[in-house]
C-alpha cells in the first residue's frame, strides 16, 4: 500500500472512531442533561458526526472542506424542515426523526456552526502532525 493509501486508511479509521465517540457523547449528554443544554449540545454533536462521516467518505479532504461540508449538510437539513416533509416523515419513522428532525429552529444553525468549528479544530490538529514534513532530526 502506498503512503497515500495508508494515510487514507488511517483517516477513515480515525473518522469511524470519531463517529462512534460522537454518538456515545450524544447519548451521554442526553443521560446527564436535559433542556437547552442537551438540545444544543446535541445540535453541535450532530454536525460533528456529519463531519466525521464526510471525512470517512472523503479521507483526503482538507479539514476546512470537511467542516464546511458538514456545516452545509446540517444547515440544509435544518432548512429542509421548513417544508414540513421531515415532520411528516418523522411521524412514521424513528430513523427519519433522528436524521432529519421535525421542526425548524433558527438557533440550531448557530450550534451547527459550533459543531463544525469544533470538528475543524480537531481535524486540523489531527492532520497537522500527520502531514508535517519529516526532517533528518525526526527520522
């Protein structure tokens, strides 16, 4: 396997692990908090999860592209709620409710941005060490 292939494989592994940890964090928040704290933490974590899935699908994408795509997808899903279609689907399917939500809430857009910024920071920190050029002293 080439260095690029190993790098993509490593990125996919890290992204998959991040997705699992994000779901666990979301479930954990719901068990220890409620109300606005749980809701908005869940919104931010939703976007972190979307970013992890983007990185899983596009392991060579730059951190800013991963965060931007995650934010764009999250905002699109939130705006889609204005149509009423997600609310209708959510009545029939738990999966639709979890993925699409049901009711538009403008503050969610801010919390998605918080999640994307967090994902960007983690992704940038994780990739900065992996892409740093090796010097003779570091070999």
